[in-house]
């Protein structure tokens, strides 16, 4: 990491900002007086600020919006959505089972509306892993994941135009409804599959998966038979990971994401004395070679910004989407913490990383810039 502060450039940039294409708020920015706080633009050796166009706001505008791209991102872990009212379960809130892995359709729809109203906007998990976070100024990223297959895509039949007719109370049915209702929510989710149970029948599910990846959803790897990879030897890991990628490659070639949701969150860490774990990230099974760019743990809390030191692409955290009266890391507890100063708030430009200078006072909290422009205020 070789970051130089280019204070002079920051001043020039702030004065020249109205000439930058793509600046939506010229009026406010050009009103900045010489004495107003000016954000500092820092750059890495990989970036070329002279040619990179980016949006720059005043320090007050960043502060007023709470822009902080070193803060945390909620990655929700859902399993199955059941067509039920909360009053029909014997468990807390929208939980369908004791531990809250499965959720009622009533609760899931309410979750989505709540995230939207709190200023969260969805983004793809694969973009997060790539450090490409594109949500509007002042809004926060939100990522949805579903484990254990595409059984949340319950098919009633096919429409005349060839699109699937989903049960309106399955996850896909609700997501598609919310997509129409809130076009700016950017509805998307990643589904992690193992084996393929083909609950809609094999031919239908192959078509459903193709439709999903063509319509804003992603499909990733949950191992072939839902095993604890932490307990497997190298050959078994290659088989579990490689054969699942191969199956995805047969159905949706080149359109699946090379990300694994680790069943049971195992292994929790990639320790150097377990070289077999390297097979999770790179291997060849039956002549089919694969790479994995990230692995997800099971639960419990918000995930680090991909830009900070403690972000670990081999152990990405998730929030278990369940209810427990605001305790033990349920949805409410996690979002109360996020909304109380922990949430990533975007500056609207995926090519910049903006945060209060005090948040990186140690100098090493910002670690991965992905070649982006760094702006502090
Ligand atoms: Zn699972």
C-alpha cells in the first residue's frame, strides 16, 4: 500500500469539479467557498487522477449524508420462504422453525419493504467481492443470499411470453413483485445450490435457472452434497466443489458466480496447516478446472466493507434473517447496530472510496482500494 496525499490536487479537483462530466450536483458544489472544508483526494500508484472522472462533493455534503465507505454491509442469509402468516407459526416473529432458518412469506415481504424504507438498496454479492459497490449517494448497500437450492423458485407454470409464472408467495414471486413496486431497489439475490433436487422437475428447473441469471439473479456453489468442507480431505473437497461447478457450468455456462456458501460455515478459517483447504479455491475434478473467488460463513452479523483491513474473502460474514425480539443477532439487532453509525453509506460513485479521515487515523484500516480513488473529509 503506497498512498500519497495529493492536497494540491484535491484543491484543484474541488475547484474544477463543475467541469467534470457526470457531476449531478454542480450547483451545490460550486457554491463551496475557499474557506469551506475541502475533501482530500488521495491516490494509489495504480490510479491516475488526471484522467479519472469522479464525482466530488463538499465535505459538508459528505458529512450531512454520513457518507462512509469503510463501514459495514449487511449480507442477509435466508433459506426457505414458506407460504405462511407469522400468526401461523409457533415460533417468534416470522420464524418457521425453532432456530429461524426458514421464514414466512409475510415476514420476508415485510423485511424487503423495511430494508427499502431504511435507505438500503440491493447489489450483487459478486460485485461486492469485486469491490464494485454501486448504490446512489446517501444510500446503503444490501445483499441477499439464499442457501440450499432454488427451491424458493416455486413454479406454477410458464407464461405465454416464455417467462416463469412463480407462486406469488415463494421468494422469487415476492422478489419479482417488489421489483415492480420499487424499480430503484435494484432487486437481486444470490442462490446457493447443492446437488439439484429439481423440485419443479429437471427440465423446468434448468429453464428457471437460465431465466434467473438472465434476469438479475445469481447462482453460486453450496458444494455437491452439502458437506462440511472443514472435515474433508483434498480429494473430497475437489469432488464436492468441482462437481458442483461442473453441474452449474452445464446448465448456465459462464453465468454462475464462483463463490461458495460454506455448508455449516465450515471451515471457519483457512489455516495454513490445512493445505487441503486450498482446493476450495482452486482445483480440477474429472478434467474440469475451477477457481473460487470468495467463501461465505453461515451467520451472524454484518460484513466488513471490502476495502478495510479486516475484510477476509475466505470468511465473509452474513446475518441470519430471523426474529428474536432484537436479541442474539437477529435482523432487528443487526440493523439497529448498522443504523447506529456502523452502516456503509455510499457517495454514489463506485470508482471512489469516501470516508471521514478520522476513520482511518491508524493509517492501516483502509487496505484494499481495488484501484479506486480515495477521498477523505
Ligand atoms: Zn445449506
